C-alpha cells in the first residue's frame, strides 16, 4: 500500500488586498445576493463571473418547493455558456448572505457546481475561484484544486 497525499493551496486575503478586477467581481457577487429567491433555505448566494472576452455575468440561487433549484454560481455559469459558448471563464466570485449579514467564513461551492465549473476548465483554462466571506477572501487558482480526484474521464 502506498499513500497519495493531496493538498490544496488557498490564499487568504482581505478585500483591500484584491486587484480592482477581483474587487469588482466580489462587489457584484455581494449585490447579486439581493437577487436570490431562497424562501426555503434563507441562504442567499451571489456570484459574478468574468469571461476572457470581458463580459460579466451574475447569478443568484433560485429555489422552489420541489427542492430542484439552482445555485447562484451555476446560474451565472450557464447564462454565460448560453450567450457565449466556448469563451473561457477567467474568474468567479461567490459570496453568501444569511441571518442579516454576509457569512464570516467564505462559502465553498457544492459538488455539483464544482463539477460544472471543472468542465469549463477542460480546455486548459483554469478559473480563478474567489470565495468572499464578510472579511476574509479565499482565492484558489482553479476548480481542479477543489476536486483533485474529479470525474474527468469522459
Ligand atoms: Zn452549487
């Protein structure tokens, strides 16, 4: 038996340490939380992503009584893919708002969203992942970093 060690590098920033482009995505993601429809979870997720062509898309989680809603970041991703198919995603910022304030610890995307974004990285275009908490901002270089044993053999 051998062991395989898997590590993921997460850089932790404050808002003021971000680039202007990163700040803009975080600002838009925070604003997008106000567009969430989340009467069941009361957990509002906002996302903002930027494509390589400069276009920006926002998304917010949308729930329903059948519990078949969609996460905020995936809503943004699919809107971008529908309007600009094949254009790589450069970066995405995600944040969450609940109980009257933005979450303290940055919220990581669910497994379905990780898989969805991972497939947009397949052509060698890593997507910068910016996870914004109330004060701390986590940045990962790619979605592959969130799924080291991912399902990509297709
Ligand atoms: Zn998700």
